[in-house]
């Protein structure tokens, strides 16, 4: 004689196991889809970064910040208008990272060498509590903090302080590069 209670218990266990497997598979598919979309979003942002319009904005910022062979003094309350287009792009990247649409390591790998000299140059405008723009770039500050953490991990064998690397001369060299070479990517990290 069959014990229907046992059959029902076995069927319930099989149903739960099958459901758990289906949920696990769906979660794996969602993770792969999110990773794919993150890469697609990164490529979209890189395409905009390298577009002629944004290259012109980066070049204009470089021209506005340079005075011959020196950096112009920064008026943190009345910066050149060109500052905002470039900072807004990086602020947008920060928002995309915060919302999970971009991976922070990927953003560091792709944009750090470009964002960091600009951030170091405009830091008084972005971080100084007396600046009228101190409350405008929260996601950018968070993004730079995260990227700096990754950079420090990669520099752990070097004894140089991270922020001392961004001297006026290095920032000026970055801006010269933006003007002379046209802002096309280069790699100096390796």
C-alpha cells in the first residue's frame, strides 16, 4: 500500500529543488545581462568621450586653463564655462557607477588618466566648502574617491603619495596633450 503523504512530500521536495534551480539559473542570466549592459554602457560613454564635440570641449578647457606655459589661477566661483561640460561628463559617469550601470574598475581603467588631472586642477572649485559649486558634484567626488582607491592598490609598491603626483607641471602637461595631440587616448600607466 502506498503512503500518499510520503509521495506528496517527495513531490514537494522535487518541486522546491526544481524551483530553486530555475531561480538560480535566472539569477545567473540576469547577472550576465547586467555585465553585458555595463560593457555596452562603457562603450557608449567612451564613444561620447572620443567624439569630436567632446574632444573640442576638452581642448577648450585646456586652452582656458593654460596661460602660456603655466596654469591660470582658478577663480572657484567664476570658472571658465568650459569647465562645466567636462565636469558634467565625469559627474554623469559617477551617477552611472552609483546606479550600477557601469563597473567602477572598468571606469577607472578607461577614464582615470583623463579624469584625475582635471579633478586635481579643479579640486578647489569642487571640494572647497566656500565654493558655490561645492554641492554640485557629489557623484564625481565619490567616483574619484573610488578610482583613487583602485589607483592606490596599483601603486602600493611605490612610495609616492597619490596626490603629490598631480603637480601643476603634470596637470599642464595633460592640458598640452589635449591641445597638441587632439585628446586621443594614450597610456602611461604601464
